[in-house]
C-alpha cells in the first residue's frame, strides 16, 4: 500500500455536463459545486489529510459564465464551508490572484480562511483564479523585491515560496472531463505525482470511481525516478 497524504483534482466538465443533459450552465455549475461537497465528505471519510482543488484557472477568469460562479459561491459557499469548518475541523486555504474579485467574494474567502485557521482535520486548498505561470512570476517578484537570501540546497525554503507551501506534494492528481493535460496547475508540486485522467464529467464523478482510483494507486510501484 502506497502512502496517501495528498490528492489534487482538476475539476473539469460542468458546462459539457449541462449541455449533455439539456440543462443551463447555472445548473451545471451548481451540480459541480454539490459534487465538491461530496468529494470533501469522501476525503473526510478516508481520513485524507490534504485535498487540493483546481476550481478556476486564470485563463478562465474572463469567461462569460464567471458571474454564474460568483452567484453560486455567494449563495452556497459561505454556509456550506462554515459547516465544514465548525462541525468537521476542516482548514481552508484559497490561493490564486484576488485582483479584480468582487468584494463580496473576497469577504467570504477571508472569513472562511480566518475561521478555519487553527483546524487540522483536513487541509482543503482551493485554487481560484490561479495559474502556475502567474505563480512563478509572483515567486520571482517576491525574491527580487525582498532580496531574500535562500539556501538553494534547502528544499523547504524553496517550497515556502509557492502556494502549496509546507504541504506535501500530491500523491495523486485526478482530472475529470476527458482532457489529458495539466492546464497550468501547480506544476512545481507534481514532480512525482501519479496522474489519473477520467472521461467522467465532474458532476458525475462518484465515490465509487474515487475509491477505484485510490485502489489502483495503492498497487503502483512508485520508484521516484530510480
């Protein structure tokens, strides 16, 4: 059995699910949000310590459907994640650019992060308006502006510069929706991650499929380049 500390997800397929089922995009994104709830509950049930979700890329930040996403967050995110934080001890970190986000969304994000700061049951990291190329620029700017002296032989010092920070790199990356690409997602942290690509559209991704991937992962011989 391989050690399993951290799973990352690229959540893809909400709009295609809506089109396939003759629903509006709003219904598709709402269904996807409901499945995030399911995924977090699955993760709590298996006592996973770290879960990272790619919710919105910086490339998709200017999509016409962005207002729908804001509306769903505003109506659902705050209440549900407060329940997670208070009742289940989940710690929530939201990373990515917050530039140009509406104030009401910023308030929700900041409130949830502050409320969950001392929790430790599950570390839930959510990438929102995130892109790895933007993260690299931010790291370089941080080093340049602060004239940081970094020991390049100390991996932990370098890790702290990136959004995932002190958390272990993902053991598994699961991408739903059929595309086999990383789409500018946390590439610094995926050096030896095992990739799983599924054709299942995100709203249809089930606990059964999740458990099947974990079982397949447990039988992989992980050699870490050796």
